[in-house]
């Protein structure tokens, strides 16, 4: 019922720093510092994402800087031991890359980041071509929506649709992203539904539902 247009494509960063497979170690570190990012996609061909090089992929170089990886380290962490001796993106990157489509919802993106414990997601099209990058900071952009916009959407998409008869008896106030619903409605069974749908509006921080009903369910 709630019409919230926000998708990954709405908040992603479209200017993306990426490297090719043959990019050298120092070039990758320089790109990360210049653009203040913690990971860069590795692209090939016409921009298809082949993998991602993150700070974690580069750290084994320093970890084993003054010594060769011992046998026990090679057995327990073979990838780290191999990356300690790598100098190009194609050998350093984590593959396959964890990516997302621009039409994915923000909750879907947040769940992927949390499950995979990553900070950034390359955004790709159906062919796997890089379209943008999504960071944790990008996901938080929706919480910058003006209170008036949030109030208008809650009114239009929740209150007016649920309470077609008693909608004029409901007041919607939003302060710092916190929605407060007050007033009297005819059907008590719809009160928890209104609270849930209002909370689902992108950018809403919390909902205080103080609606009362003319009759009990």
C-alpha cells in the first residue's frame, strides 16, 4: 500500500573509482587514498565487475612484510598468504564480487551488507556492468528527508488510504523523522496496521501511534 520510491538507484553514488585487473598494488592504494574509499571494484572489458579489492585484501602485504608466511598461516589462511605476494588487482581481488541491482530496495541492500559484513556494494546492470557504488552512508541519505515530506507521504499513503471515512480525524505530525499519529478512527483493527505502514515509509525514524477508536475490535 505504501508508495516509497526509494531504491538503490535513488541513493547510490554514480561517480565510481574502479581499477582494471592489471592495476598495480601502489596504484590501488593511491586510488583509495585519493577518493577516500575502503574498497574499489575491479572491472574488465566494457566495465563488467570481476571482483573487489578492499583494505582487507591489501593488509596481508603489511602483515607478512618482514617475513614469509609460515606453513601454519598458509594452511589456515591460504588466500591471505597468496595475497601477501600479489602485486596486481586481478590477484588481490575478492571474487566473485557481491553486487546489487539499481532497482533493489534499500532494506535488501542493508541486509546484504549486514550479512556479508561489507561496507560498499557495486551496483550493476543485468550484464554485470558497473553503474555506481552503494555505501553505508548512501543508505542513510533517506533519513535526511524533510519532515514535511514524510508527513505528506504518511498522510497520503497510509492515513488517507486506510481510513477513508475517518481520515479527517487523524493528525500527522513529524519532528526529526519521528511520526506522531493522533486522533480518532472508526476501526480499531486498522490502528496497528497504520503504525506498521507509517514505520515502513523511507526516512521515518520512529512512530508514536496515539490513535483511538470509536469502537473496540
